[in-house]
């Protein structure tokens, strides 16, 4: 009979790529909503950048704050364009 053999080893991983920069908006946005805006109208498109990653690797997700989702007249839609 061959008894089961079990062994353990500690593995240490050093991460060399540090997230030096948090994602940020690609520019300063100042948005205004006209009083005659209609339901479903696009108000503002936004995009972000991350200096730690190439532009091709970017895909950011935006959402309304949790407290705003229950009683909001606004929605956020992903345009699949970064």
C-alpha cells in the first residue's frame, strides 16, 4: 500500500506593477440640463483614462450613487466607447 503524500510550500509573490494613478475623467465636465429637456435625452457623455494602462485596455463602468438610483430622474448608459 502507498500512503498519500502531502507537502506544503510557502510562495511569496512580489507585484512589480504598482497602481500609481487612479482612473480619472479625461477632462473637466460641467453639465447643464435645460428645463425643456425631454425624457430619454442625452445630457452628457463622459469618459475616463488611467495613466497606468494603455488606452486599448481601458473599459470603465460608471453608475449613479446607490442613494440616487431609487429616486432619480437620470440613468447612466454604457456607450461601449470607453
